[in-house]
């Protein structure tokens, strides 16, 4: 109405939608939270039990595809939502023991040890410890064979249903095996 120049003034704004970019495989089993019952206040916590995050149980979430830059919807000049664009493609090759569920998530078909090699994901039926079973590794309770390349330190617990192979020594630990111990 005033016939002023609109040059340089913002008339309307919008926001372009984006799809997820820079995908990667996030290993959720390594981030499993400490599960304590809040009703059991004052109970003792065994640090060896909560350290063990390399063995997964049947149905556990092992990994999921995440994005460094997640998808975001846009808005047009009338502030209406525009759906986000498709995410950048990311292929994960699954092997034995892995179920793929909707949304780029991967779960365990049976108890085992996740094996990740780049974008390849499988579950091993044998558990191998490349060193000693100590506070850093935690207690081991595994349904299958276990091989320990080092020793089992004092106070540790190792229980398995398959054969147990310990390459060095057992130092005052609790060891239980349903088959053979070498």
C-alpha cells in the first residue's frame, strides 16, 4: 500500500525437509544399562556381573542403524509440515543368529557373542576371551563352549554348557562346566 521496496525484507520462510545422512551401525548391546531393581535398595552390586556386556541373550537388541545427521521434516511458507526425505541407504549383511526387524534394528536369534566385521553382523556360538577373565571382563555365564586365552582370576565366575578351555591357570575362581574342562 505504501509502495515501499520489499528488497531485502523477508516475506515468507520455509524449511526444506532432509533425510538421514552419514549412516553407521550402532552396537546397542555394548550400551546395555545396569539393571537394578529399585525396590532392593542397599543390596550389594557385583561389579563382575555388570561388566559382562559381550554376551547377548535370545531376542536382545544387538545393533541398529543410526545417522550422524538424522532425518527432519520441513515446513512450507504456510507453516504446514513437509514429510522428511528418505534416509541415505546403508546395507548391513546379517549372518547366522541375526534377525532384522523394521526400522534398521537387529536382534539375536539365540544366546551368543555378537561378531561385527565392518557392516557384517553374526552371532558366534562359542565365546572366546583373548586374555584373562578379571574385573575388566566380568563373570562369564554362557550357553555353549568357552575358550579363555589367559587365566581366570580369583573371585571370577565362569559357567558354561559346552567345553571349557583355559590356556593358563585358574586362580581361586568358581568354574562350572557341563562337559569337559581342559
